[in-house]
């Protein structure tokens, strides 16, 4: 397909993630206050959407604690800075096997929860968007499987739609897009859907432009999509996504560095993305425009 540069681009900032990055950079926010403040700074730098996980404030270890999500949400909504809130619903599907010689019993780091548990903080906080990891895959570490069965996705997707929260489909490979299209065809997810193309995550879609364009070409016409890659490829994929007609994501979830030897902040990564997008001749969308484009309703503080 011919490439058509996206003339109006929205930026998502993935604030902290659920990876083990908390001890590799002092800029990775841990407490609800730090996460909210980093989200606000990212929005001020040009991010229309902030994508948030929560962490144990003391250890930085990723968490599913409802109270932490509530505090992050309340702090963001109480601020004077407007942004679209996107909360993860990706945790609670982690199977960690034992060694190849003894895969069972499962490791005590396994975290498998019901659909209701995985969406509990979404029902409590009612963000405008939440993520739906649309498939199962081997994920980086040797014995860890990110588990999202079709049955689980149907249940979670239905709950999200019933709550009035727009699912952001996280597609780590072409088969995940196939499954997402099936969920829309069955009426579980509404059309037009919102997709995030996740590139370069071991062991999903490899980090090359041929695979990227295969992913792009599998997004149905009329759907809204963004893309990102990790590490040093984060900024090149800002340009690649805009060139292919999409939107972009940056943030400390995906990359800790602004340059060689220079640790990044979320706002610095967003500012760099803004520079790239505008240098390509495109403009940056604000949260009000994004809500109109995606059919979102702004949630007010309680």
C-alpha cells in the first residue's frame, strides 16, 4: 500500500510500565504521586494520552493494587492539566513455569487472575481507555508466558465495553490482529477499534520495517492505531508510524534513554517525539481532539 503521512498525530506516553526497570533509572516513577506528576509533565510536553501502570511505592515492583490505581486516577483528574487517561488491564495473565526439566509446579511469581479481577480497577476508576492484550505469547524471559485466551479476552472486552471504557487493543503480532478482528466481527468490541502495534518485544513481531508494514496492512480501514518500539528504536518508530499513517507512543515503559549515557524523563521523551512529528510536517493533537476522534467522554473527578 502507498504510505500516507498522518497530518494530525496524537502522542501516548507510557509512564512506568510493569517491567523490571525501577532500579535502572531513578526517573522511573514508583509512588502514585510520582506517577501522576510524571503523567502531568508528559501531558504538558505534548502527550494527549497517558498510559499508566502502578507500582509498590517502596520496592517499585509492579502491582495490581486497587488503592494505588485510585490514587493515581484521582491525582491526575484533580490536576489543572487535561489528558486522556489510559490504564493497563494487562496484569493478571502471567504464567511462569519451572525449569525445562521440571516445569510444574508453576513458579510462585505466576499471577493468574479472573477476568473480573483483571478489570476491577477499570470498573473502580473508569478511565477513558484501558488496554486489552489481544493474544498469548512467550514474553522475553525464558519460562514466562503472557496468557490471554480467546475466552478471557471475550469476557474482559465485554466488561470494558459495558463500562463505557474504550479498549486499546495491544497487538504484539499479526495473529493478535486476526483475533481482534474476530472480536469486533462477533460484536464483543465496537468498531472502529483502537489498536496499539507493539514492535520489537521478544518474542512477538520482530523489529523490522517489513514486519511493521505487515502489521499496519492488517489494521482494518477506519480503525485508529498507534505504534511503538523499545529501547534505541523508540524514536525511529515515531517517524515510521507517522509516515505509515499512524499515531505514536513513547515513554519510560519502553525506553529509559534520551541519548547515549543520558537517562530520559517521560516529558523529555514526549518533547523529542513532538519535535520529530512536527519536523515531518504533521501537527500534534490535544486531548479534546483525541476524545472527539475516538468517541471518548471526559471523566470528571469524584
